[in-house]
């Protein structure tokens, strides 16, 4: 309040109005009529400025108050100053609310605020994306009516939010959400939802990997253990049985060694990949060396193997590319019946190079082709079969090719053979090739 506005200010103003009016009425001998008329005028004056005040507050859009003399100027100015303070507070509150919403939009989780009865108050964009909510259109609607999954409704009704809830997104079933609800006032709750799809997939992959490795090692270990028990008394074994036991144990030990080597190769690939542009790989030299090595692998099968090797070199990782070539060629030799024909090509096609391994083997059914690059997947489920591998070869190939921005292409027709190939992008090829 202004220091000038006080009780004395009000009393002195009233006296300055009444005393001259009373003196004039006394002199004219109309004291009471004139005084009454003056007081009625003063009352009408106050009602007039009261009307202007109401009109300003309810009808005028301007923030500035109308001009008024006397005590009404203090009233108008006081209301104006109060409105200014209230406006400043509203602006500060709106700015704070805007910052809160910006912060809520920046976090990598869905955020939903709702009342104790389930009515929606607010949600960020991720909340709309994961749950199909529409804010502010859905404001006030109960969450059980918007998210109708039974496990979520039961979670809300249980009212015990100490544990999180794993939930599939109601609008995107391929997304797995971890939902947490946090009470933060007597009547309001904050629900946070995080995308844990990759974490759940990795956890499932870990479980499957451990189970598959255990299963892969169980068969050879069982065979070795059985033969070792028989060899506790070698003199009692016939020579042919002893020879078979040694041969089988040697095969099973090689099987375990190959499995361990492939697992180590995959562990190296799982590490953050190196820069493929740091090395220049002499692909023709690698393929010529493999061509000499496959002679020993082909002794039993006696395949007709042809190598068509172009001159192009490329950027990449020599050990990973050699692993790709060896796995694809070895698979063709292993799964093609004896006396088959296998063609290995490293050849230019337009502005890029193609590596392919083509055979005239039994071919692969269409339903198996999308699954061939999964770890431990095998068409022949018999782990003791003559041709059965570990199911890791093509997974290693796929992962190594991804490091080189390539993709394994599998084409096969039952009874006619298969072709495994990949295209090398032009940017990986060395110039002048």
C-alpha cells in the first residue's frame, strides 16, 4: 500500500469535501438540503467509478486501468499491480511447466501422470507412441479403459508397485516394455515405461546359447566317457572294438575342438568391430591358398571343384574374410554328395564384385533358408550324423559380412543345388581393379 494512503488521508479528504459544503449551506440557510445533496453526489461519484472498475475487470481487454481521482486511483493501481504480479507468476509457472515437459520429452522413457482413480492427467510423446494414448484428447479417461491388457489392469488393481511389470506394447506387439508406477502425491501417480526389447532378446539369446552349447558338448563327452569306461580293461576288448573306440574318440575330440574354435571366432566377432578401411585384403591370394587346401578336404568326396578368381582386392579384415570363404566352401564340400560339382567365383559384376559358392547338391527347402544364419540351427537335427555340423558356420559368415556392410544371399532349389553369395560394395573395392 502506498504510504500516502492512510486513515488520515481518507478522513482529511472527507472533511475537505464536507466542511466547505456545510459552510456554504449555512451561509445560504440551506445547510441540510445542500449537505444531503452533496453527499448524494459523492455517492453517485463513487458508484460511477465502481461501475468503471467492474467494466474494466469484466469487459475491457486492456490491462491498463481507467484513470480515476482520489482514493479510486489507489484502488485501480492496487488491482493493476496485483494483476501484473499474478501475470508474472503465471508466466513463470508456464515457463517452469514448459521446461518440465521438455525434460520429460527428452528422457528415453515413456512418462504418464494419472490420478488415483486412474484418470489420465498428462503423458509425453513416448507414452503416446508405446500405448497409443492421445493427449490432451484422452485427459480424464481412466487408464484401464485406454490400456486394456488384463495383466496391466490387474497390476493397477493390486496397488502394489514395488515390482515392475513386463508388458507388450498394446499398439506395437514387437516392443516389450518394463512398466514402473511411482506414487508422488496423495492422489497422483507417475508411470514410467522403458523399452527392454533388446535386453529381453539378449537374455533369451544367452539362455539359448548356454543350452545349445551344453547340448553340443554333451554328446561327444558322453561318447568319450563311455569308451573310457570300456578302456579301463583294454585286454578284454577285441582288436576291432578297440580300433573303433580310438577312431570314435578321435572324431569326437575333433568335434569338440572345432566347436570351441568356432565359439572363440564368434566371441571375437562379438567384440566391437575394427575399422575395415585400415587393411587391404588380397582376396585372390587368399582364394588361391584355399584352393590348394581344399584338395585334402575333397579326397573322400572327389568333387569337381572349379575356382574362377578375379584380380580385385578390397578393404576389410583378412581373418574374417578368410573365415567367410572357408566356411562357405567347406559347407559345399560337406553337404554335396560325392562326385558333385562345386564352383567358387570371385568375379566383377557391373560396378561391384560378387563372391559365390554354387553346388549341385540336394538343395535346401524354402522354410529353412531364413533360419540358416541363426546360431546352432541345423536342417539335420541329428548331432551324430555324418554331415551334421555345429550350426555355427553360417552364423559366423553372416556376422563377419555385416562388419563389411555385406549381406549373405542364399538361393536354393530342392534337387538342383544351392548358391551362397554376397556382393561387395564399390566403396570397399580398391581403385584401378
